[in-house]
C-alpha cells in the first residue's frame, strides 16, 4: 500500500464523520421544529376552545335575559352563574349598564359626588 491510498482512507473517514455530524445537527433541528409546531397546534386548539366557550357563554346569557318565562329570566345584577359546556366550566356574569354614569354627558354636580 502506498502513502497516497492511506491518506485517502483517512480523508474518507473524516468526510463520513462530518456528514454524520451534519446529519445529527439537521435531525436535532428537525426535532425541535416538530416540537414547536406541536406546541403551537396545542395552543391554537386551546385558544379556539376558549373563544368558542366565551361565545357560548355570551349567547346563553342573552338567551337567559330574553327568556319569556319571568321566573327563568336572568337578572343583570352581577352575580356569577356557573354553566357547563361539554368539558368546559363557564362562569357568566351580567351587569346592567343603567347603573353606570356617562362621564361625557353627566353634569358636573354628579361627577363631583363621586
């Protein structure tokens, strides 16, 4: 065996080691990307579920306010009403806007009493 073939074998080993190192870096990056994508998908699912639950709570509150039966109608006094929607627990509170003071159109005497 001559010296040139021995040097080529050493170079081939170095090339294989570099390729393995680059592949391991590439796979590590891919694993991190997959983990990030799965976290984002989970966050998007939870966010969508929370938005749908909030919208369902508002719709149920409106339905409760418009109930034709007087004794079933919700009262807008700020108390918490606990509702269950699938596997989500909702706490809904309704407050009347009549008890609030419009600062833009209120007389100065009313504002000074605050």
